[in-house]
């Protein structure tokens, strides 16, 4: 059966497309929007009935309402069921059971498992969880620093980001250790329309190396080197490399974590040498304060995760080539502080000692 075609104004078409493509909201609103778009596109009743799994009466009813009131008429007239008299008690029972957890040895509830236990519909459980924002299937891990000087150390580092010392360079330093030189045994299937890039399951591991990186916070430029491992001697040699690339007499501030290789006698001797280098340690379990970790995640995504390396020297060459290309247009990370009035203020007294 053919329909009389509906003519839509551009604003109406945009709004209907928005409703039809919306991933949240009521499914029946999206269905009615697709119905009107189908009629406007010249689809027959039969085509629409097959696509939307609806009846002819459904199409006639909503077409008539649209022609009378346009988009304003596309709302459900059904008032819904009255809330049950014991709705509050049932919801409290659902929440109480959810927080206690199941007794069958599993770690969390599903809607169907809790619904079966309480003798109610799993949709009722889902609606309650959604209203109060409970998501038992999700887990979020966290790590709390046990450093008694967390506030002082964090303020010191944040001060270097927000108020860097005048005529001084600030570097975030760390090593990305045990990078594997993985070579695929099967050929890589190239990206094509409708198909993702394919990597074989089997690989050959040629060996590993460590990547030392120093991110200059002002420019975003990276100083890097590769090494067989991450030892104290390699760390000291990398610090010396950073110093030699800076103008003579410039003060250098190094932000590093608490790795044992960063606190050896060799490192102390290097810092005691009059080279105007000061090392700032992040609090324990606070790698998020070190900006070079953000850059390491970038090179992990861009190169390491999907790279194919035929040997350890090939891995080293590709890492350094990527870094050389990145340094042609480096970009500094913008470190922001959402609420300076809370906990660690950016005007901490220790900032004055950095100049």
C-alpha cells in the first residue's frame, strides 16, 4: 500500500533525525521519528511495517497526529500505570539487597538474579538501579598514596607546572622499561572498508629494551635514549645527556618517581656536582603527577601497541625515529587546577624556593 508523501521543513527533518539517532531516551520516541522520516522518504506502509515491526493502524494513527500538530503531536498519550502502593518499600528492599551482595558465592548482583531472588521483574530492578545510579557490574580501582609528605611534594611539583622558575628548565623524567620487540609470524592484514587491521595471534619475541624519556614542560619537546635495561648508571648517564643539551649555567629541575635506581649513591654524587640540577621526587603511588607518563601513553598507542619489530635494534630505531618526528612540532601538556581553594593551593609557600 502506498502512502501520501509527507513534506518536511528542514528544521523538522533535523529534529526527527536527532530523535531517530539518539542513543539515550525513550525507544518509542525514536520509533515515531523513524516512521515520519520513512513516510517523508517515500516508503510504503508495507516497507515501514517490516522495518519498524508495527501495524498499519500504528502508521495511520501517528501520521494523522503529525499532520495535525506536526512534531508537537508525536508524544505518547498513554498515562502509564499508577505506582504500586508499596513502591517505596520495594525500592528500599531492592537497594538493601543490592548493597549486601548475593549469598551464592558470586561478587555482585545482576538484574535477573536479584529479580529472581525477590520475586519481581528484572526490569523493576533495572529501573531502581538506574534511578539511584547504582551499577553493580562495574568496578573502579584506585590507589592511595601512603606518603606522609604527599601534600608538600605534590605542591612542589604542581608549582613547577603552574609557576615554573624563571630562566630554568623543568623536565619530567622516567623510563618505560621492558618494551618488547615483537615480530608477527603471520602477515599483517591491511585495513580495508568494513575490516579492521588484522594481526596474527602468534609472535616472536626478539628481546626487550628500556626507553628513557625527559619531557620539557614548557615546550613539550622530548629528550630520549634507549638502553638494554634501567639501571642507576643508565639513569645518571641520561641526566648527563639532559644537562649537556641545555645552555651552560641554566638551572634544571628534574621531576622523577621513587624508583630505587633514582636514589642511589651514583645519583647523589651526580646531584652534588655543581651543575645546578635539582631532583624533585613525586609522592609514592602518584605517577599521575609526572607529565612524561602522559607522553609514554601516547607513544604506546601510536607505535608500540601495534608495531612490528624484527629485532631490538629495529625497535630502538623506530622509537627514536618517532620521537625525532614528534619533536618537529611538540606540544606541551596544559596542566590545569580546577579548584585552587581545595587541598593543595598553587600559591604554596614552597613555590618561592624554586626560583
